[in-house]
C-alpha cells in the first residue's frame, strides 16, 4: 500500500518536472482555458508513459518547490471530463493529500494517470487546441507532436522505484492515527475504524443528535494508510454509517432564500473495502434542488445583480446589501437551478470580488461552486 504523502515527497525530491510527472501551483477547470490545459497534460503524460503510472502534483510552487497547498477538491466527476474530451481516455484519480505544515483546509492535490498502451488524443476542439491533436511530454513541457509508433519506455524502472520507496509502514500508520486524533482534531469528537485488518479510517467532527439521528459538522475523514483526505467540509453536515465492509457518507448542503433555509441531501459516497487489499469509492448524486416561486426569484436575481454591480464599481453597499452579500453565491445558484441560465456566468465573474471580502463569504462561494460542479458533471 502506497503512502501518498511519501509519494509526493519522493516525486518532488527526484527531479524537476519530466516526462512522468508534472507539478502545478493550481488548476482551474471552471473555464475552457483551464480545462484545455489540464486535458493537454493528461494526454501528454498518458502517451509518454504507456508502461507506468504518471502524476501531476498540485499545490507546489513551480520555481522553489515549496508546498503551498490548494483547497480540498472532491470533484468525483473529473473522469467524466476526461472521457468527454479525449479518445482512449486514461483512468485517472484525484486525491487530496494532507501535509502537517498546511492549514486544515489546504492539501496537496495528486492526480494519478494509469498506464495504458493506447494512444490518447483530443476528441474535439477546446479553447485553442484542435480535435485530433496528440500531445507528448518533451522534457517538462507538454507539446503537440506527430505520433511515432516506436515509443521507448524509459520511465518504468524509475517510477517503480519511487513507488516502492513510498510504501506504507506500521509506524507511519500509528503516527498518522495519533496525530489525527490527539493533535489536529483534539477539539472535536474523533475516532477510527479498521477495515479488513488493513485499512485504518479516521474521522472527526462536531457531533449532534437530532430526533435520534446523528450528524456531524466540520467533518474531516482520512484514510490513514495512504495519507489521503477523503472528505473535508467546514460548512456542511454529513451523516456517517458503516459496517465491516463499507463506510458511507451522506452529505447535506444548507440552501435557501429569504431566511427560509433547510438541509438538502447532496451526495452519497460509499467506500467498500475488500479482502484482497483494495477498495473502491462510488458516488451517487442524490440532490433535488429547492424549488422557489419564479416571481420571488426574479426579485432575488435582480437584487443580486444590483449588489454585484456595486461590487464591480466599488460603490458602497447599504446595511441590507451587506447582509445579503454572504448568501449572494447561494442565491445565484438557486436561481441557476431554477432556470436562470445567466446566473452561472454571474457566479464565474463573482469570484475575484468574493475573495476580497472578509467574514466567510468566500468560503460560502467555494462551497457553492463545488455544488455547481457536481450538478453540472452529473
């Protein structure tokens, strides 16, 4: 079993970017340019490594190799993007790797591209890249090239050695459990569960019981053996159930308009462990968006646009508008889910302005965009 934190360290220590791994300060797949660049690197790494896994490490300064971290990213539908735009798409996984020096809401992202012998190419046009383009790694750069059938495998032994040196140990597992329970989450209820005598899963959160049902907020869930953060949320609530084979998480999101808020089930995640030392993660979107009277939504949408207009032009907000600002992204999302298509573009344009506002508004915005990603990819 590979300890992913050790794997990231070994990748960073091995060499600069090369034909089997890339590093990025961040990725942004909220726009066509960001999607296109991400797809280019996936395509190039897959084609350049037909016999071994290849990797993208996200949250690392490209020049100094410093680990800066990125927000937790749980887009389980990322494979859908790969499948939609690439011919012979590789199987990829995105994992969130916690590091001790990072804040609780920051991780290092690790994209693993599984080895395959087929040629990967862009299926259709995106941004400035033409459908049919084939990319390869030229040193540390992903470049469009004419395909050559005589690809020489030069990385398998190197990658195998890096992965071998990232194997987990009992000491690392025990240290991980103690750190999770006694240090990082000493202010919350925390516990662990061992599955199949191999996998150690830890979770922590603020517990509350409502009508006999147990819920957790400020939830953090990690698979300690691999040092992978499976779930993190500072705002939403979850329910947790498990047996000897399976661990299930049902996430709820807090949405509403005009003080009429309630919790809506968003997504169920099932982690199933096997005797063979493997596990699978299945996600099921169960979200039913709130339905709001259209006349009310017109009023809310127009009010949002007035606030956004003032933000863009630096005009002072009145007391009521400041109060509405915290839920601005939430109400734009509800408008979009009820047929106001232009609200999505407003959400995209809103990001740089929300980042400048204190008081949790940007955290609320990030949660909103996470919900939007899940709904759109589904």
